[in-house]
C-alpha cells in the first residue's frame, strides 16, 4: 500500500470515528443521522427522471471514449427499447481491469471488494442484466443489493485512471409507469439519497421549472437543493435558437465566450426559479443530442472544438466538485447535520403541531357532543319532572274521586 493510500485510509477511519462520537453524544437522533454515520465520502448518487441523460453523464464522467458512448449505452440497455428506462436497479459502474464485462452484487459496504466478479462475454452480460430486470419487475429484487457493473477497459480513455477513485450510484428514473419498478426505485432513492455524500440531480433543461416543486423520496424538498448536498446538471441545455444566435455571429464580434454565454442564459433561468439563491448548476449537452449538434448542426471546425472544449470543461468541473466534496467530507457532514437538525426540527414541529390540532379538534368535537347530550338530558329530565307532576295530579284526582264514591256508599 502506498503512503498516499495509507494516509487516506487513516483519514477515513478518523472521520468515521469522529462521526460516531458526535452521533452518540446527541440527545435526539433522527432516523437519518444513523444513516449519515454510514456515509461513504466517495459515493455520489445520480437522481432524475428517465431519459434525462443520467447514465450517459456517468459514463462521460468516468472517461468512456466519446465515440463509444452510444455502443456502451446500448449494451447496458440489455435489449430494452429506446424510450424506456435502461437502468433497472441500483448500479455502480466500474472500469474493468481487462477487456471483459463483469458483474458483482454486494452491499454498499462492499464497494472496495472485487471478490466474486462474474467475468462474462457481451452476450452473457446482456442476458444477466435482463434477468436482473426481470427480478425487479417480479418484485423480488433486494434494495440492499447493489449491482456493480464492470465495463471493459478498452472503452475508456487511456489517461483516465485518476477518475477511478469515485463511485457513482445510478438508479432508475423516478417517474416510471411500472408499479413494481416504481416501488423498487422509490425504496432505492429513499435509502441511498441519505447516505450519499453528494446527490447529482440530472434534469433536462426543458424541465427545470419543476425543480421549484422538488420533493425527494427521503423528504428533502427544494430548499435542500441550495445546500452542499446537491448539485444540478442540466442536459439538452442548448436550444437550436441559442446555438444559432451565438455561432452565426462572426468570431471577432462575439463579446462573450460560449461558456459565458451559456452561463448567462442558465443563471437567468435559475434566478427566476430560485429568486432567493440559486443551487450549484452545471449546464451541458451529452450523448446523441451533443453528437447531432456537433456533427450536423455546426459546420465550422473551430466552433465544433469550442463545443467539445466547453463540454469537457463542464465535466471536469463536476468531477472537481465531487473531489472537493470528498476532501471536505467531515466538514460537509457537520454542515449537513446542522442543516438536517434544523430541517427536521421544523418538520417534526409541524408534524406535532398538526397532530395537536387534530387531537384538539377531536377533543373539542367530543366536548361539543357531550354538551349536546347534557342539554338533551336536561330537557328529558325537565319533561320527566312535568310528567311526574302530571301523574301526581292524576293520582290526587283519582283519590278525590274514590273518596267521594266511598262517602256516597
């Protein structure tokens, strides 16, 4: 083991011990705090709708060659038609040490293990993935079991070894129409969004208005998007109008770089959605839509390179954000703990206030019912008193009549 890895492991152990000391000293522990103690500083989770480009972003971030992205994506679909979600369960993609595909199932705690990797051909790999999807659709897939997918080394850029130290958890799109798949997905999101050190919300730029109503299965709402726990990556971020408006200008007339131009457009849209502060946002285009743009929409070679350079810079910025989170994991954890404490204090306060109001209203209704019953009893007692008096009068009249009859006899 190298000195760097030894120091990294020692730092991780120290951070874990510190987390447990803090958690054990707290008087009130949310159910999330226990899971936060299991937080893996390198685990990044990608969350979003189906077809938003989550898997493509992960593969790009991992360093899969641009010209092989579509091939890898189609293999990972395992025969699922385009238009349907290709990811069926919790997946962590890893670079294989050879040119074979590989599969391994394990817990999140097994993230470093490479034992029991099933090496297989492409055909066997696709068949195995299809079987796993079938388990999900039959409702028998255990959410605690993560599928580790090993992608052959030849799909990756040769200089990309430095990016193998992060683990990106891919999950199915959260708006699937398949009921059993939806239940499985919601359970995955609720479990792993909590323990991830960073959640990347991937959303098509055309759907960003929905973010103001953001609600995650783990109860995080739109306000949490402003915390360090989340970043937002928008895909399909360049409209044909924006691209045309920028690149039809002569190069010498462009007052903004393409990055500045897109950032300006993006900031304006997000300020409208989040007027009190914007989350950390990265606007990019990837996969087939990017290929279509570069190969068929832009004719100038230099302009094509501008687009590629911008795409690469954004992906590097996302990677740097992940690594920054990794380096400051304990500080971020403490910050998140404080944010969660306030967040759940408000939530619990609202919950108990609501329960108090319900019970108070129930008590008031019962007391009103009792008052009504008391009034009815009083009315009945009044009627009984009247009847009793009338009976007594009748008895007196009867006695008088009998006395008169006896005197006449």
